[in-house]
C-alpha cells in the first residue's frame, strides 16, 4: 500500500465520520457549538443544508478513493493519471476547512469555548499536510523504476556525453 492510498483512505474515512452523523442527526452539529446553541431550534433550511453537506462529503470521499486508484474500477494495473490532481484538490479542501475552523475558534458562535473548532482545525490540517506531502514526496516505486531504466539505454551515446559502453559496442560491430 502506497502513501497515496493511505491518504485516500484517511481522508475518505475522516469525511465519512463527519458525514454520517450529519445525514442522520442534523441537529447534532448545532448542539456541539456551545451551551447557548441548545436553546435554539434548527430550522428546516438548516437541516436541509446539513444533510446536503453530508451527501457532498460522502461523494468527495468516494471520489478520493476512486480517483486515487485505491479502489480499482478497471482490470488494468495502471494507476489513474488524475491521482496527483485529486490528492492536491483534497489537500487544498482540508486546508481551507482547517483555516475556516480555526477562524471560527477565534470568535465561537453562540457562546461556545471554541475548543471543538481548534480540534477540528488540527485534524484537518494534519490531513492536508499529509496530502501535500504525498503530492510532493510520495512517489511510488513503479514511477521511480520507470524513469531509471538504465538497461535499455546502455547502447546509446551522443554529444556532449560519452558512453564508453556504447562506443565499444559500435567498434565491435564495425570490426565484424
């Protein structure tokens, strides 16, 4: 299992953990904001928006798993070409969410302490940092081996670089 697969599973799991309670208990989010939030009732619009956010998070979780190649949808062993872009978009999403959570912690809504927003910002920034690490440094062994195939290039030489092995092989062919 590669680092990109671990990121896809981690990000999808985190999104699923957020989305499932939102889909079934939309009033739970409002209740976690603080002591004054429990006095307010959730409107139907807020409930619809909360459930829509849950569906969007589950869709994003599924797209991360499929587009990163963690869940193969074809029989080919190749990884999809979109996985770097998908991981970058996922990392940017988590980075923006972390910023918004931290910003909410500075002035918590409805009189809460804001600790839950700091905790959420910390988790989301960890996932975002891991995603950016995967984009920058998380190369697969197949990608490295594909660019370092030296056996097929030992008969090639050219200016300005000298390849003594290729020159020796060319000299032997001329003698024959």
